[in-house]
C-alpha cells in the first residue's frame, strides 16, 4: 500500500509540475563609475516572495492530495477485500452448485435406470399375466372335456367290473353245477375249496348293486361340458 501511495504522489507531483524556479540570469557587472540602484533588489525580493507563496500553496495542495490519496487507498483496500471476499463466496457457491449438479445428474441417471428396470419388469409381468390368462382360458376349455373323459372312463371301468362280476358269478354257478353233476357234495374226507357267489352271503350280491349307474355318469359329464 505504501508503494502504491508513493506512486500516486509521484504521479500528482508530475501533474502539478513542482520544480525549482529557474536561475535568474546573471546581471552584468556594473561599471565602476556607476553605482548599483536599489530597484532591482526590490524586484528580486518580490519575485522570490511570490515563488515562496506559490510553493506554500502548492505544498498545501500536495498534502491535501496525499491525504485524499491515503483515504482513496484505504477505500481501495476495503473495496478490494470486499471484492475478494465476494469472489471467494461466489467460487464456493459455484463449487457447491457444481457438487449439487453432479449429485442431481447421478440421481437422475439412477432414477432413469430404475424406471427402465421397472418398465422391463412390468412388461415381463404383463406378458406373464397375459400368457397365464391364455393358459387359464385354454385350461378352462379343456377341463370340462377332461372331466367328461374321466367320467366316461370311470363309467367304462364300472361297466367292465360289472361284466367281470357277472361273468365270475355265472362261471362260479356253472362250475358248481358241473361239480354237483360230476361228484355229489359233500364227499367224506374231501374238503371243498372256495364258495360260490350265492354261498358267500348277501354282501357279494350287494357289491353288484352298489356299482354306479353308467348312464347317470354320462349325463353328468354332458352337463358339465
């Protein structure tokens, strides 16, 4: 700051152009026969007085200018400090803004990735639900037919079982009849093996009556379709 003040002072001094008065020209030596008059001395004193007054005036102005320069220097320092502080605040704010912008860009990128991932998952789920709905529709159409086939198979199984029971019953009766014709029963000392359906009691005959009606099963299958 002192160096700057010194530069300002030098600059203003150059503007004011304070310089010592030029030397007066040497007066020629008076002739020995003529005496020097006191008038030139009076003029020389007045001129030096005017120069001193001007010098004092300019010195006062210079001091005033120096004080103004010092005040301007102080104001300049305060202004410079304020500008530097403001610049530092702006730089810090710019850094904070840059950091926040980077975080926002990163968060936006992550959000876009999450949205894209969720969209893919939703598309996959929608396709899966559509396929499941189609499969359920096909299964809904197939189930009555399958149920009808199952009922038909069960009915056929019952019919075959009834036929087998009837055949076994007839065969047993025929065997018993032939056995009675060939050898009368009971034979002493010979144990008879097996019994006919009629000899087994009422439970054997009830087994034939408990079988389901195939015509009724076919009607239920047709109704379910």
